[in-house]
C-alpha cells in the first residue's frame, strides 16, 4: 500500500476521544459548582438568587438530559434497533 494513498481510510479514533460522557459530566459538574457558589452567596445575603442561578440549574438539567439521551441510544444499539445511532 502506498503511504500517500488518498483513498485510504484513516484509522479510527480511540474510544477516549470519541466518548461524550466525560465531557457532559465535566460540564454538568462546572454548572453544579457555580450553582453551589451562587446558592452560598444568596444564603449569606451577598447577592440574590437571580437569573444566573436559574441558568446554572438549566445547565445541570441539560447535562442530565444529554446523559439520558446517550443511555437510550446505547440501549437501542445493544438491542439492535435499526435506526439506532452508533456512538
């Protein structure tokens, strides 16, 4: 095989680079940490609970929804559902 073959398939990426779960967990952890900080600041009277606190809760919620969708897709793939996305 020619090393400069333009039609050769590239090797697949390692699983650790294609798995979205660690990224979703890290993002949700950041949102949760900010929510805790804003909650503490609200409890001490430094600032009120406002739209920023609501945004952090939405961020955590979206992370949970993302993990649920991935779990459903993986379960469908294991069951052999024809329209299941390969992750």
